[in-house]
C-alpha cells in the first residue's frame, strides 16, 4: 500500500481543478425518423460506410464515429388535432 501511495503524483489543487484543453473533434449527428421496421442503423453505417472516412488520414483525425439520433414521427393525433383554437 505504501508503494502505491508513494507513486501518486501530488499536484497543487489549482492545477488539478483547472480545465484541461481538449482538441476539438467533430461529431456527426445522423438524424432520422424512428420506425420500428428499420434494422439496426448504427451497424449498417459503421460496417459499410464509415471505413470510407477512416481510409483518409486527414478525415480520420478530424471526425469521430457518428451519433444516431431519432426524432418522433407524426402521429394520427398530430394530423387530426389543430394546435390553434
């Protein structure tokens, strides 16, 4: 136990609490309407198309894998009920 504690690097409190600079990366959001009949979209994008970006050295450094975002589709209630009275 003493060996482990002796290896811990004790820094000043202000340095530890300071915000660390991160290199910005672009996260590509892929927004689509949810439908239960659609297969796993993330697998399709990652397996078949993402390797095109990973092959390019510059694009590989800039982009991270996309995030799949679903939005709610319009329901029958949305079609039949008016928002304004």
